[in-house]
């Protein structure tokens, strides 16, 4: 089959790399890669390709980087390349009907959830917010409706207690490469159409906003921990102390013998070298913080710099 891969972030370089290795045998051919345009990045605002585009170029592949995947010139160029199958993974744009009509076999998508659960753009944070101990990857046919196509195959994976969005995203997309190759074999069968999703089990992800990362210390401790895992690295978890914004870089539920504190009140736990912070239920340990405009510091360094006698209170 003649293949086109579409993706942008670092996490989906892995399935592309596995696809390239597969195609080296000559059974299938990668015609090219579609990714987002280069954007200014860093303090010097240097024009920088997305990781997938940069990797594809390093492999000598043809790379399209249209501002919009619906642009006439791009669609015509893609049509002339005559792909049988287009594979999308965290590409970042909605695909039009005209686009979906181009491949002769299908457009398929790698989605990091067990569909029909968590349709949408944030399935991994959504799973962590719900405290799931199991999630997965689904390879599905792409249709105009959001993540509603028939399922080609899916695989379940456990979620470790210490995993957060970035690490879980990387692991799931790395694992997806093997599933993708299995999907290619299934799609060689002309009559294969996949399994329809159960409409009664559909759930959707919520859009995550920057201010979602502000910690509400009056929530139950497990809710705060789940939000910390879901929002790392973006938008991050933060609070305020003396009108200063503090990014919380490492936290965990406190030991069982920790004393109860009012929500937001914190003390130094000298034995464990952490800040003990009260929540709506059990206390929490904060291990690493980053004050706005400053370097990251451990809990002991923050406490010493704050020059508190007994306790303080986060907002």
C-alpha cells in the first residue's frame, strides 16, 4: 500500500519510525509525511519545525506542511501522490470531506483511549482526571464525526500510579506502532470495515484551559493528585502564596501518620523534607516548587527562603 503519515508532536515520532522500518522491507511505501508548519520557538523565536516534520526530513521523506489541511494546493498535491491509506496521529487539524475522499482505501487514526470512551483531543488527561487504572489505544477509521469511525483494533494498557500525561502519552503512542502494523494487514482485506462503536457508551473529553491548573486545596486529596498527573506538563499545577504564583512540580499523597491541616495550610515536615499541605480530606506532600521568575527549589529550600515560624497558607 502507498501510505501517508500525518502527525506533529514528539510523541508520535515513534509510530512513524516503526512504520519507516516496516516499509524498508518493500511491502508498503511511505509517500510522505504531513505535519504542522514551522512556528517561532524559544526566547529567540527561531522558526522551528514540529518534531514529526523534523524527523521525517532527517529520513529524506517528502514533507507537506500546509497552514490548513483544507487548502486547495495541498489537497491537489496530496491527490496527485495517489495514496491508498492515510494514517493520522495527533495531527492537530480537522479533516474535510474532500480530504477524506483522496485515499483509495481509507484514512485511519491512532487514538489513545479505549473508544468509544474519551472521544476528543484530550483523552489521556481525561483518563488521569478520572483516576483510571487502565486505558488503551484504538486504531479506527476516520470519518467526519469526531472519533466516531469503526474500530479496526484496540489494545488495553495499565496506568501506573506515578504516571502523568506526558509520560503516559509517550508510552501509549510508542506501543501504538505495533498495533498500526497489525491494522495494515487487516486493511489489505478489501471487505474489512471494522467494528461499529457502541453509541450507548460514548463519552467525550473536556477542553483543558490554562486556569484549570490552579489547585483548589479544599478538594479531596485524590482529586488534587489526579489533576496534578493530568495537567503535567500543561497547563501545570499552581497556587499562590503572598500574591506570588508557585508552580507545583512534584506532589504526592502524604503518609498515613501525617497530621490533619486546614485546606491550603502548610508546614515543613522535617523528617521527610517536604511541605505538608492540608486538603479537603487527607494531607498532601509537596516536594518541589517553582516560584514565578525563579528557579525550581525543593520544599526545604522554599521553607527556609520563606522564613516562616510554624506554618503558612497557600491560596
